[in-house]
């Protein structure tokens, strides 16, 4: 199973379009992400990230919905470990 996680682009380094990258915020954790597959993405946009590559842009509502599902999964997993 593959999983792509939404994050918000905080900064972009597009000096070289082939290696375009940016800092993406995942709930307070910033990670360097390759943005070459989403040349339309800008600072403030949400992207789906899979193994360090942004694979598509999504709107904020979609990102928040996915994040709430992930939080609920984490909460339920915590209940299972009690």
C-alpha cells in the first residue's frame, strides 16, 4: 500500500527546475521535498507527498480532510495499545 501525505509549501528553491524543491510543513515538521512533478505549485499551496516527492497539488479542504483521517487513525491506534 502506498501513502501520500498532505503538506503545505513554506518555501521554494527553483534555481534549477529539474531539481526544484521546497520546505513543506507537515503539522509543524518541515521537510525538504522535490517539487519537480508539480511545477504549478506555489508557496502556500498544499501538495501530496510520497517518498519525498510532491506528486500533486490539492486544495486546503482536501488536505485538512486527509489530515483529520490520519489523526483519527493515530488516535484509534493509541486506544488499541492500552
